[in-house]
């Protein structure tokens, strides 16, 4: 049975209703972060307080993505234990597959042969199935193929025809990233539905939602251009897209792997924008309601949560000001600076000065705030601040990934894909 309510750091409480409305980019983002165990990204079940992981859904089936206890976990949980297969058995099932097939080896040799035609190929650097040592003495890896290109650096190619476990995907990806090796993951062709299969989606996530294919057409184009040409494919806003690209067409992010189009960041920003539009309407409609009339923010016992509500109303107001269309979602001051001043004067506001500060300095809302209010923020007791282990602080983080997701924000700023409101003013 699926875990009904979980807390995910950086996302907040994800209850059944939110699970139902959550979209694919967010599921995949949470899944990859949990599998990577990014410090601070942890999830636990509200029934038994044990850690959970995210099981991918199955396309074309009724199984949606859902949270699950680990093996032997969830004893005494009101939502029941899980019947996950032991990892070893899954692993055995996968690796007796066609990993070492003829086709697999053929693909690696073909990729090498094509890249060797490039004048920048470093003679003698190409290898198939050759051990790559770790610089720091960690366990090394066996990339399917590897080579060096003058000016572009070291490359590893992994050819993946059979499903792979998410921790394996993450493990390989992180190894190459740590070694400063560009990883290109070649998959067979998938349709739009198939790429939503767990492992293809996990792999694509490591290249910002891109997966790469070397087929006969790409091979022909490689021979014409005298370098390795592969298909980059990704799920766009509306359709499945693909383009023939060379290694020079790719973007090489610091600490990550090359991609052609960043299909992950914009998708996460888009889903957050849809959530913000909805919640800002709800907040406006319920602005002057008093308990026990309808409220939109509830705690776990289904009681109206006043502190959570004030925080979210303040954050949404800052966002509206950053867009140049200020609306006061909590009080009646007609200036943002007055609204934030009042908030910081309250006991709960004082404990959230850091998150308010981050919303202000990271956006166009900054000039809206008067000096006296900045001084108030500076005087806030840093030892008494709530962090993202608080459900509503985490919720605000997930509502504004453009501000709080440092991993996405800095790249988006460089790529020019950060929305104007989230660009720091002045
Ligand atoms: Zn549980």
C-alpha cells in the first residue's frame, strides 16, 4: 500500500491530494534527489516517521508514482508495510539481461570509430570496456566507451539497452561528474510514453531531460560531418522533440553532464507557476475570512494554520511585487514595505526573517523595501529561524524554485531562462 502522507525536505508535506495533483517534472525531480540523497533532501512517512523513497509510476497503467517504505520498513505504520522486492533480486533480474550482447559492444565500437574521424580526437585515448580509475582512490568504473577530445575534455559513453536501477544510474552519473568526465548515455529509440518508463526517465534526468540515440541516420550524418553526431531527444512543453547534434552543440554545465536542451528546469518552473497562480487565487478569495470560516492553509490535524498562512501570504505578496503587480494577500497596507514591516513585527514573522530576506534579495521586489525594514531583517535572531525542516518553509521553497533551488537558479540565470521577476534588482 502506498504511503499517504510524507514530508520531503525542500517540498514540504505531500499528502494524498497533493500527490494526485503533482505533475511529472516534480515527481522525477523528487525521485532523483531522494536517490541521490542530496544533503537536506530527505523524506519520511507521517504514519511511522521512517524514511521513504519514490517508486516511479508505470506509463499506460494505473500505477502512479508513489512513496514507499524501504524493505522491512514501515512496521506498525497505519498505511501498512510495503511488498517491495529485495534489491538484490531486482538487480539479478536486470543484469542477466542483454547487457553484454553483441549489439551493445557493436554500438560502443561504432561510437568510437565515428569520433576518431574528428581532428580533435586525442590519438590512443579511445577504449571500449576499459577500467577508469578514480582520482581520489574511490572505486573506479568500467565505462562502455571512453575517449578524449581536444578542447572538450574527457568523455564516457554508457550504452543502456536494458533497464537499470535508479541508484546505479545516479552512482555512475555522480562518479563521472566527480572525475570531470562528460557522460553521454546512449539509449535505444523510445516513444514519448516509453521514455516515461522509470529507468529511461532517470537517465534522461541526469542530462537535463535529454537522452541520446545513435541510429543509422545519426551514423550517416556523422560520416558526412566527420565527427560523432547523435540524436538528442527530450519531452518538450507539448511534444516529443529530437535533433541531430554533435558534441560541440551541447552545453557543458559545471558539475553536471552535457545536454542539448534543458528540459528539466523550465518544466519545474512551469509547474511551480501553475501552483502559484492557483494558490494566489485561493488566498485572495479567503483573505478576509475569519476562523471558523473557510481557510486554505491547514495543519496536519486539519486545523487552520495561521502562522503557515501568514508566511505563504507574505511570500506570494513579495512575488506579486516582484512582477510589478503588487497585491497584499494578508492585510490592508498598500505598500509591500508596510506589509513586510508588520509581518516582521509579529512573533511568527520574526522567526521567518531569513526566508523573507531571501525572497526579497533574489527578486525584483528588493527596491520596494524601505531601509528601516532591512534593518529589522538584519536584527532578526539568526539562531531562532525556521529552516526547511518546517513544513511551511519547505512548502514556500517548493512554491518558488526560481529563488530557492540554487542548483537550478544559477544555471537558469546564465542561460537567460530565469523569469524576470526572479532576477535580483539592482
Ligand atoms: Zn509509514
